[in-house]
């Protein structure tokens, strides 16, 4: 912190920042913050935080910093609201789709389809690309199919596979671990959220158990056979 920005600090903080180790720590904090901001997914949110850090680095005054941080905070709130809205709309839609598929006596196999614009490797790849029931990648006996969304902004979809039958389907022992081995350790870590979590699956833990660890109940993995009605959808009468 230099120039006007440092001059506007209270006396105690000015004294503190005369100490070089303390100033190095502040610089490290600033660099770490810039690196984290650069990884933000939202372009507007990323720009807002980077502008705030840029102003700090250039010694902007307290009022200028306050204005930039206010913009960043408002953009963060907008981003969070948008994330909740999009994810819950997707959850409501796929809950309805799951119910319709479960009621469809002609459908016995359901497929998890990834959005063609899916940006990165994550848990969606396991659900949509692993062959866990001998029915082909992403295909499940309908009651066993995991229901999207699997993470915020997830746009995976369920669809019926009328050309397939689940009559002879059997769960593939160790199928999740086999898929993770196939894609390699780096991608496996991305799929499960960390290398440690991937190793848990490779050591025999069920991927669903590992993926759901620490999640609120409302956001744990659901299958088509487990899905209740969504609060955004009027309950449908069951036959």
C-alpha cells in the first residue's frame, strides 16, 4: 500500500505497514486476492474484483476503493441470485421430467445427457459417460438414473431411451472406479472434486457417497426413483 491509500490509513496501521515483513504480507495477500479473482467464472464479477485490486495496487484513496468494492459486492450478489435462479429452475424442470419418466410404462432405460457446451470435466462426466449398468455410457434403469442438476449452473438433461430395455441390466461392480482409472488421475480428481476424493472411490467407496459428503440434504444426489415433487411444480396425481 503506497501513496494516498497508505496516507489515509489510521496511525496504528501506518505504523504497522512501516514494518517490511508486514508490508510483504499485505503484498502477498493482494497477489493472492488477484489470483483468486482472475479464476472467477462470471466475467462481470471477475472484472469488478480485479478493478478493485488494481485500484488498491495503484494507491487509490479510501473512497475510491470503497466505491469499487461496493460494485464488486453488488455484482457478487447479482451473480449469486442468478446462480440460484438458474439452478433451481433446472432442478424443477428435471424433477418434473423424472416424474414423467417414472410414470411412463413404456420407458425402462433413461439416459443422462450432458449439455454440448459443458465447459469442464466434473461429476457430470461420471453420470453421463460411465457405463455402470451394461446399457452403454450414461444409460440407467430409469429408477436408478441420477437426476440433474449435479452442481450450480448444471444443464444436464434426462431423456428416455425407448430402443433399450433394462430387463437384463445389472450393476457393473466397480464401474465407477473403472471409469476413473480410464480417464486418468487428473481428470478423475476433477470429476470427484479432488484427488483425495477420487482415491476414495478407487479404494472402493461409492461415488455417490463421496460426492454427497458435506452437502445439505436438499442438494444430495437423487435418482429418478427417489425424486419427490419440486416446490415450484404443482404435485401430479399418481395412478
